[in-house]
């Protein structure tokens, strides 16, 4: 099978970010039932990332994007530390139902977090990484960005690194005030950290 799809639920939502890694098609906004998104830590990494784990009563928004089979290794390298697993088509809710039928013939992959998520005082959430995710969500729309903020767990230990980004695929943009206001509206516990 030459065409595969990846479910991006963090920085891979952002079209510029995923195209840094390899050939990636346009995105299809979706919601996946049975996945919960968390802020997670990896050994030896000084910032947290988002990861998903199976939880029957949860849902996670993100995007599907097509990847040629020969490019999957590049995304596996980018997402090292995660486990690439097949995603059941029946768990995918397409925000545009017209797309659903055309994707059934293709495998869909998701990078899952292998450990039990927990709070970490040693690796904060980096604003530069969150900005990349939020700008990607805004490619779909503000409601999509709000859903990301509402349905992601383990928000704590935030670090404003915009002037000296920790995230290797950080982007330069002029929407800091807008992003800060949106984040503050939805996650009021983060307002004190700005």
C-alpha cells in the first residue's frame, strides 16, 4: 500500500511543522474516540510534549494527513519515543463526512505514548512548542484550537521560551497576543504564568 495516513494531534497538526519532516499531504480535521491527549515527559528531554493513550471514554481532535509509504521512516524518527500503532477507522469522526469513505482503503497510524502520563516538575511545557500546535489548530479554526486546550490533560509547569526556543521546530510569528488571550480564556490556570 503506497498511501498511508498519520493522525497528528500535536505539532503535526501544523502544516509547516510536518512538512519539515517529510512529504505530507493536506490535512483532514478529525476527532478520534478512545484516545486521551496528555502533556508527557521523555527521559533526557527538557520540555514536555503531547502524547495520547487509549481511554475508552475520551476523545482527541487532530488531523489526518497522507504520507507516501517511503516517508513513514522519517516520521518514525521524528516521533522516536512514541509507538506507531494502527488506528481503527471506526474510531475516527470526520469533521467533513465527505472524506470518510475515500480513506477507508488506506491504513491510518497514530503515535502513542508508551508510559503512564504523570505530572513532571523537571520538564515544563514550552511556549514555543505550544505556539506551533496552536497555530496548526488555527489552520482549522478557533473552535478547533479551543477543543485542543479543553481536552488536553496535565497542564502545569509552563515556561515562556519564545525569545530562546527549546523546541527545535519553533516558528516565528506575530500572533503571540492572540494566542496568549485564547489560551488564557480556556485555560485560566495558565494566566498567572504569563
